[in-house]
C-alpha cells in the first residue's frame, strides 16, 4: 500500500479550530483575561502540538498498526511511548508559550523559577487532555488508513467481479458459436443433394459470416449498428435455405444505431424465430426486428408470425441470452416472450441505456 499523504489543509484546520475552542475554554475560566491574548496563546500552543503530531504521523506511516492481535504489542507499545513523550514535551512548550504571552515581552528572558514552580500544576491539569489529542492523531491516521485499504479492496473486488463477468459472458458467447455453426451445417447438409447451388451459396455466405465474427473484437458491448450487421449476415445465410418463403422487415431508427447493446445478443433470438416459428411452415412467414427508445431504456423486439412460442421449450440459445443479460445488467433488464399457437411469437428485450458509465457513446 502506498504511504498515506494527509491533506494538510484539514490537518492544520483542525488544530486551528482546537486552538479557538480552547481559547473559549480559557475565557470561561478567566473572564477578565484579554481575548486577543488568549486566542494568540491557544493558537500557538495548538500549532506546536500540531508540529509534534507530525512526528507521530511519520512514525505511524513507517510502523503502522496492522491488527489488534497480541503479536503487534511491540508496535502498540512504540506508539504508546511516542504519544506519551510527545504529549509531555508538547505541554512543556505550551507552558513556555503561556508564560511568554502572559509577560507580553518576548525579548525578556524566561522566568525559570516561575516555570519550575508552575509546571507540575500545568501537567496535572492538561497532560491527560493533551495525551488524548496525540492518541486522536494516531487513531485518525489509522482510521483513514483502514478506510483507504477498505476502499482499495472494494475497487479491486469490483474490478475482479467485472472481469469475471466478462469472462463468463465471453464463455457464453463462445458457446453460441458452435451451436449456430452446427445448425447451419445441418441446413447445408440438407441442401447438398436437393439444391447443390444453394448449398454452395450457403457455404460462401457462412464463410463471410464467420470471417466477420472472427475479425470482430470480443467486446461485451457493441453499437447496435454492428449487431445489426451480424444479423443481416446471418439472415443472408438463412435466406438461401428459405428462398422466397422468408420476408424480413426492420424498423430501426437511425438515431439509435450508436446505442450499445450486448454483442451477439440478437442472433439466438432470430435463429429461434426461424427454426421454431417459420421453418416448418410451407408458406414461410415474416420476421420483424424493431428498436425504439422508451425513456431510459432501449427496447429490441424480434417477432415472427409462425407457430407460436411453447412455454417450457427453451433451448441453448434462449437460456444463453438470459444468462448473459443477467451478467451484464444485474437484473435491471427485462426479457419477455409472448406467443400464441399459429399466431407467432414476440420476444422483447428492455435494456437500460446507462450501464455503469457505459451508457450512450
């Protein structure tokens, strides 16, 4: 841990306030005393204690108390002795200052006899209070040190949690790619004999799509326009299989194109719509993709007019989407599925625009 650097304005400000407070204390005890003289005396005394407190801060910085366990007794003893010594020396200097201020003549030699006579009473009256001040300095240092260590650990924990979530998200995303690839290869296999030219075209478009996914950086969040480019490349593959049975409609306002969404999040939803909703219908159907802004949320919809969603029939793709959204948005999102037999399915994603500082970029 880096050695702490106190904010000196706070440090000296507290000592100045203590000086003013103790001046009011003395004024209550000696109402006839000169107010300016009491203020000057107490400010000087607290200034001296502040200077001596710097030694305690230096010592605490070099030999900090790491725990409250018995093996730390040497460190505790060191700070106890240092605070007692500093408090004793600080009171001696404070009494000297009080004598000089009372005399009103700084050039006049110090009255040693008065010093020796009054010092014991001064110690009895103020030593414990001054020792408490010195302990407060050491305690405040260690309290601030513990707080900073806690905040540093909190930041590190958040950073590790974010990296772990990114790793999980990447793993889930990588899980989708072989799933999609196997499904596409099965489609190509079905076309090889019935439609060789279509199979060849499908292989070519699959190559383009895989090149696009491999060249894309593994970012957790991507602009919506980039996600739509993946979808268009994927639909180009499926268009070969469906031929004229697939109609695609996209309603994506241009002003939403730069909003950030989880990468590769729409492809499993589109694939489900084609596979479970439209592939078995002789006449095919229509796939609609819509995006709109609702207050502080971006809403993405994937809709088909096919067979309709059957509750409980969630495969790898949909389960993967749920897991990834949970990792990224921590429950701030909504995923809803509405379907009716022979009337199609609507999958809606409601994603917060502000993702811990990501937001709109």
